[in-house]
C-alpha cells in the first residue's frame, strides 16, 4: 500500500495476509501547520496500526519528492489469529 492510505482498509489488509506475510506501506504524513486529513497520517500513526506485528523497517522522513512520509515493512505474526 504505497502513497495511498485509507484507514478503514488497514484491518482488511492485515487479515488478507497469511501468517508470516509481509505488509509494505508508504503513507503521506500531515505537513506541519496543516489540518488533519483523511488520507494523511499523524507521526507514529502508521506504526501504531501494526504494533502487534514484527516491524522490520519503520522510518519517518522525506521522500525523493520532499514529501513527509512514513515507511513501514511489517511481518504478520506466524501464529496470530487476526
């Protein structure tokens, strides 16, 4: 899920992965001084959605186009009933 984020799809995406499967996400962050947005995240928000998974990579910063982004690679627990 890259450069598109819809909060109500996160649980469906998580359930759609087999145990041990990997989720890759890059989402835009709310820019400083801007209003909350449906499709942009607060800092730390993407990581929080996957707090119960093994987070392999997480970074917040700027991308090649100078957008503020959160990057995540997370592995679904092998024995989870999610």
